[in-house]
C-alpha cells in the first residue's frame, strides 16, 4: 500500500517489533505502552518516543482513535517454559496469574473503549494448548463477544530469520466495519528460509563471549545427565549452514540454547548482542543502549518484525477495501442527511 497511511497503537511494545514492521509500510504510531524501564530506554532510542508505563494505570480515553491495535501481550503465563517453572514453584499460571495472565483483559478494556477496526496480536505457540485449551477458549469467546471475527495461525519465523521461532498470530476484524466474512486469509510462508545462521555472525568477537571452562563443563555434564534419563534437554551448537533454536529471555544466563562452535578442543561462545539483534531481524542501525543482560532479555522477548510484516501484507488490503466501502456509505448518508449512525471511515 505504497503512499497509503494508517494509524496504530503499540501495546506491550517491548522493543518495537510491531512498530518497525508497520512503519515500514506507512503506518503512524499514535500511542505506545511498555512497563519495563530498560525496554523503554531501547524503544525511545530507536523510535524517539518514550512509551507510557503500566497499562493498568492508563485511561483508555487518553488513547487516540486508531486503525490497528498491536499487542504482543505477556506470554510467560502461557508459555511451555513459563508454565513448567510456575508449576515447579507451586504458582498459578494462565488466567490465574494475577500479575500477568489477566493483561489480555486490559487489551479488551481498550478495545471496548476505542473499537479499532483491526486487532493484531501475538503470543507463544502454547497459547492454544494451555490448560487443555481453556485459555484459548476464554480469549476467543471474549473476542467474539466484543463483535470481532478472529483468525489465528502459528507461524515459524525461520523463513525470515535463521531461527526456529514459532509464535501464534491473531488477527481480528470488527464485524460492524468488515461484516462476518472480511475476506482475510493468512499468507503462505516462503518455500525456503531466506538466511542461514552463519549469515548473522560477527568477526573478531570479544573473548568475553567465550564460555568459561567451568560453565562449559557444567553444560556438558547437565546434557549427559538428561540424555541418560532419556530427556532431550541440553545445550545446542548452532549449524552455520542451518538455523538455530529459539532464543529466549533467559539467554543471558548461560547461552545454552544457541552456542557457536569454535573448533575442536575450544570452548564455544554465545551470541553477541548484535548477533542476537540480527537473529531477531532488527537492523544493525539500531544501537545497543542497555547492558548485554538486558539486551538478551529484550531480544528473547521480542517479536520478529519480518514475521509481523508477512501478516500485515494480508491485513492492509482488507483494511483498504473496507475503508473505501465505509467512505462511500458515509458520503451516501451525508447526501441523504442521515449521517447519524454512519460508520466512521478508517483514515488511510
């Protein structure tokens, strides 16, 4: 949609994976929310806006009207790793997690107040299977009750970045604007990945990223222990000619899920923050303004912008078509002097 404009808001924004993708195609961000102070620092350095903080303290009336609501709402209560950890600690998860699980309903609070034409959401693959499907059932029921038609699909970002990273994308259309059949379909993924893991690697890496003898021995012993027990847990040496495992927010602890071999008899190293940035598909012109630990956390929690862009390319034609239709309705009603109740056109 070259030359066309649309507006969006960026909730649970992290470091702006949604924003990077939508601005590339003419989108204008009107509002951002992100509570983590380190992510706020990165977001402000990258986009020039400091996000608003805790969404639970934001009055929906203060949020501008917009065309697309974007939200990668917190996934830990629903993720496989998050659920496992919470179970081991005897803590609740999903919608029983009072601090994070209920943040989906903050999205719905804003949806009910602002009625954006399109909702563009992202979460972990496990969202649909969590709690035997009950979590997804609750989410879907609330979206439908709000008079939206939801579409969902699990997409692996490996086609755009050299990383196996499956996430669920949820796209919802307001029935009042688009009808019950908006004509949306998720686009098919490319036939082959665009990059290899070796493409993101830096040369002349600082030795501080090489694993110590102690840590390397610990990871090997840990892997042997679980292998003997028939489990698949353990470190992963990435294939330069292939793709890596999924980078997670815990990568800063030991880097075990994605290690880079350095030859026989040499300890492997972890990714540098710049390599982690590339692994997620963020460009090199985005500076690192936080510590390595915080940078790893931010990339591990981020959404891949190119995967967002892939879905966006199917959303925008539907949005444009409905906009033209609603503008015609508005003009027709104006001529008939019956503008009361006319559909508000989306500004593209």
